[in-house]
C-alpha cells in the first residue's frame, strides 16, 4: 500500500464543490506563495558555529513532577558574530522570532545624515547582538540574553539616489504588477529595512525599540511586520519549518554551505559556466531580499480534506515529500501518472509551478508566520465567524531579483492552485549591503 493510499484509508472523504474551490465562502482569491518558503538556511559564512553552541548539554534529574533541567550553556547567552564581510541574518540558521521594519527617509535626510544614521544603527546593532545595551540604553538588562540575535539592514532605491546612484543595482525597483496582488501601502515599499531576528522575544523587541530610537531623527516607520517560526529546540536543528497551512516551508532551499547556495545568494562563482545566467552580485558580499506579505485563508483551507490539501501543494503533509516520493528532499517526478492516467503531481500544483529546468531561477527562503486576530469587518463573512487572519512573511534572498525571483513569481501568478487560498498584500525589495569591520558601518561603500 502506498503512503497516499494509507493516508486515504485513515481519513473520511470530504466533498468540496467546484464553486467552493473557486470562490470559497470567504471570497479569498489570489496569492502566490513562492516556493513554500523558508528553511534553516545556508551555513553562516562569517564564522563556524560550534555544535555545542547550537545544542547545549542538558541534564535531566529523575522524577516527573519535579523534573529539573540543567543547561550547561543557556540558549540566551549564545551570540553570533556581528562584524565580518557579510551581514548575519541572511544565511544564518533560522531563529524563532522575527521583526521586519520598513522606514522612509525624512525629506532633509541627505547623504551625510544617512551616513550618520547608519553609524548609529551599526554601533548599536553590534552591541545588542553581543548582549550589551545600546549606547544610550537605560534598560540594558533587556539586552543581556541575545539568544542568537541578528540585525540586518537593507537599502531601498532612495538611499542610492541620495548617496551614490552609480552603485544602485538595476533590479532595485518594485516587482511587476500581478493581477493576484492586493497590496496594502502599510506593508509595501520602503527606503530602509531593519530585520531583527532571534530566539528570545524580549531581546528582539528591545532591539527594535533601541534601533528605532536611533533612526527617528532621520526616518519614519512605514510598516512593521512581526512573525515567528518553531520555538528553539522544539525540533532538531535544520528541520524545515512549517507554515500555518501545515506544509513544510522551504524544502527546495539550497543546501547550506554548498557551492549552489553561495552562487544563488552571493554570486560566488558567477561567470564560471555552471549556470545559465551571469549572477554577479551588485557589490561583493552583497545580495538582495524580497519581502512579500501573504494573507492565507486558513478558514477556507480547513474546508479541504487532507488529500486535497496535498494535491494543491504537490507534497505530502506528514513527510513533506513530493507526491511521487517518500522523503522530503526526493526529486519530484512530474511525468508520473496515476491509475486513471492523470498526473500524480498536477500541472497547477504549487510545487510544479515553482520548479523550472533553469537551476539559476532559485532563491534562499527565510520566512516567518504571522497570526493576527480578524478585524471586526473580517470576523463574519457570509454569516460564518472567521477565526483567523493569518499568513506568511515570505522572505527570499537571491543575488539578482530580476533573473532569479521574478521568473518564478511570474509562473506562480499565472497559474498556481494555491492562489485560491492566498493573497499577496505587501511587497518590498531591498539591496543587502556587505557587512563591515569594527570601526566601520553598514553601507560605508556608498560613501567611499
């Protein structure tokens, strides 16, 4: 008996009408959840992380009611290097909490003021990630447990216009307009990105407050998005995370530490003939990020039975394997047909639409879930009470947005079965500058 047959035998069949599939009682149509995102991403290139720092020794005393756990190195004390050729938070192992902040520069923030702002932000980011309070921090105790805190900065087109337009990459612009999009200005665009991630929600929140205090004389907040993944140590390291549809999210990520990951994210080895595209980075040790806020209609998704959910994605819920395989990272067989002669993996399944024969059309996913309560207007649709307003903060790093990300998104927007339950409501593109050495600051190349 196959896994699919076994799965079918264990659950009742639920019939859903074509009208229900196309419209749904909530009327949610649209989307494009690129690649079923984010995994425990590529290995840090700044410094190797010792196994003991990832999995501290744990001693459990006998007994049940009074179990005592002793951790030799508390998770909260773990620090990731800040200074180095590349910024952390791109190919760093995934953390549990993430905050993404888009800022718009004030009208009077010229090149000199941008440099001053980035010096302040860099200095405090370095301190906070190492468990020290910010320079003017009155609550430095809140920074004492960084818990693998990383702070990453990204630049929008306006920063280049006010500093060094010659360095602006050609792909740094809004994504093409897609018919599936219903973009909200509250989650779209921005001149400066501050990405804060860590395993401790308090240190992450404290870092946000300190960095926004640094930036408030130079820029205003355009949008903020807060998300989460699995709690630290709830799964073995390098386990692919799941989104709120229950699907493994990021199975197709390049293997961390591989030549492929270096090429796709950083452009290392570009022009060596290994790919079909010349993926040269806009600057050495720089990359790009696309952030898409994807609303997921969980209420309507729950109306599908398990097998129908698997058919939409082209993957099994339990293992994350393609419908033609048994393990998560098995290669899907898109030519396989079932007993009735139909493809086992539908031509409009998400996994099929996201795949291409061009190995350079790839990205490194590092996404976070969000789970908001429904607004008053959303709480009842067609007489039914809605229980969620949830989704995905889809985050994709790649060397060149136009050559790598856009072709995939074009296919998904054109025909992806998952579009019936997802709507892109936010979109932003940023250039990720290189890291810096102690005494320098992020973005100093713009002022050389």
